[in-house]
C-alpha cells in the first residue's frame, strides 16, 4: 500500500539533469518537499533547495541528506561519453558513497535510476522479464558495465534499515532530452539519417520521461517494511513496443526532416563500429576520440530490445500515464529550435 508522502522531504541526486528535473517537477506536484543535489546548476525554482557538489564526496552529500525521507539517485555521466574512469568513479564508487552517506544521515529509502541496458549485450531481447534476464556478461560499453555495478551494489544494500529499489527505464525521451532528440537532429542536419540499419523491423521500447517519473515516484511510495518491491529492479516502459525505425521516422518527419529510406546491412555497420572502437582504443594514450558510430548505438538501432513491465504493474501499481502518440506530440512541440531550418525555405 503506498505510504502517504504529503510534505515528506526527498533529495534528487542528479536533479539538474534531463530526467532529474522532470522528477523534481513531478515530486513537487505530488506534494513532496524537494532538495536537489547536482554537480552543476541548470535551473532555478524557489520551491527547491539546491546543493551543488560531487556525489563522490561524502562531505558534499551529508548536508543535503538532513531530514530526508527518500533519496532518488539519478545522476550519471553522459551515457554516450565513453569515459571509463569517470563512469567507474561516479556510477560505481560514487554510488557506494551515496549509500554510505544515506546510512550515516539516517535516510531509510533510496530509489536508483538504473537502466534496462544492464541486461542488454547486443542480442535481441523480446518482452524481457527481470527475473529471466541476467546482467549482461559482455556489456557493450563502459556505461553499461558501471550501471550493472551500480544496480547490483544498490540492491545488495537493501535491508530493514535501508530500503532500496532500482528502476530500469529504456530509451527515455521528452522535452529537454539531452541524448535522443539532440543527437538524432544533429545526425539529420549532417545528412546521416537517410540510412536504415538492418531491415528496419527491429522492435524496441522508447519511454516518455513523464512515465519514467511516474514509475520512480510510485517506487518511493511503495518501498518500506514488508514491501515486495524492496531490493528489486523494475522495467519501466511505455508498454507500447514499436519498430525502432518507425519511431525514428515519426520523430524526424515530425521535426521536418526526411524519413530514413536506404537500408544498410546491420553486420557491416557493426563491424565498422567495432573497427572504429578499436582505433579509438589504440590512439587513446595520445588522444581521446569517441566515434559517433559505436557498437552500442548500432546494436540499439538494429536489434529487438523491449521489456515486460508486468512486475512494476503488480508491485508498484504502475501503468503508463502518457501514450506514445501523446509523448511524441509533446516532445516534437517542445523543440521548435530543433526543426529542420530547410522546411521554412521550401514552404
Ligand atoms: N537518457 C536515457 O535514455 C536513459 C537514462 N538512464 C539513466 O537515467 C539517469 C538520468 O539520465 P539523464 O537524465 O539522461 O542524464 P543527465 O546527464 O541529463 O543527468 C545526470 C545529472 O547527474 C549529474 N552528475 C553527473 N556526475 C555527477 C556527480 N559526480 N555528482 C553530482 N551530479 C553528477 C550530471 O551533471 P553533468 O551533466 O555535469 O555530468 C547531470 O546533471 C542516469 O542514471 C541514466 O543512467 C536510464 C535509461 C535511459
Ligand atoms: C540512428 C539515428 C537515426 C538515431 C540515433 C538515436 C540514438 C542517439 C538513440 C537511439 C537509442 C537511444 C538510447 C540511448 C542513448 C541515445 C540512443 C542511442 C541510451 C544508451 C541512453 C542511456 C541508457 O541507459 C540506455 C539508452 C538506450 C537507448
């Protein structure tokens, strides 16, 4: 049964990021008192108390944890940054630090933002259930490798004194998104979105940020003494699997760009991505460069990866609040600056 959270105080670690800020807005609407902890400041809100610091430093965290009922840990370095050392420092060592600081400050609950990628290693996943999918034995990138360590550490910390739960969203998109929409538009403006990787029939989940926020808040309201959610991981999706390339076509055409139309063999692109990754590794002692075509991106664009969220429905009372149609409309409308500048000239 959901606990009453009226005026309970929470801390959103990573609250100045894409998901974090939406989470703050959702929590405020739900009646929570919200503190934000982040390494940077990206917005102001008189209802929120901001703490700027590094989650890897306990002395930065402790003041922000005073009187906190629940911590939402959704901080991470940028998922596609490929910075191994930073991923380990923040996602693994930093999360251990967050857990220690929570216990020291007497915080009793933590909701971790994990990722559905923790079980994905480039092979197709269709309607994947949490209890049927082991952690990826061969993660495709350092980000995923450290998200596995982060989730495992967080769930193992669960006890009757400190309740933890992990939310595994997949392919989050929405207003103020920093990954999916900006990267896709950048590729479109460089003429790189005319290609379809593979046969174009791979089915995936994309999850609207409003639904991810809803899942996080339900998780915080449900963990506690005797809850079936304690120490568990939950897939949170839109529950509307879609062809990856249908989604991309709707997003691109909705922003005034042409639809992808030329098929390229998946295996060829994957080999090219592996070669570029090898070259980046060879030159890394001299220069850091992150190829735009990575094995992870190619795999995500060319294989099935959609997940079952029945466990979240059963234990958290989750169901998507926004449909994919509503979500795409809200997202496209929120990005006037991302529209194809050529469409105006053509009209
Ligand atoms: N975007 C997606 O599609 C998905 C994301 N996720 C997970 O959701 C969470 C949020 O992702 P998203 O909103 O996209 O990411 P963002 O990068 O937008 O937000 C993360 C925030 O955490 C901050 N941060 C990073 N390192 C530290 C640190 N050492 N101390 C304090 N704050 C720090 C970031 O600051 P800075 O920008 O300066 O690094 C940023 O403000 C992440 O845990 C991610 O793994 C899961 C599935 C899909
Ligand atoms: C091929 C192009 C037309 C479009 C490229 C879109 C990609 C930038 C995105 C498609 C799937 C996205 C995704 C993530 C980042 C952006 C994409 C690769 C994540 C890796 C972000 C962090 C996660 O936890 C998992 C996400 C999976 C899906």
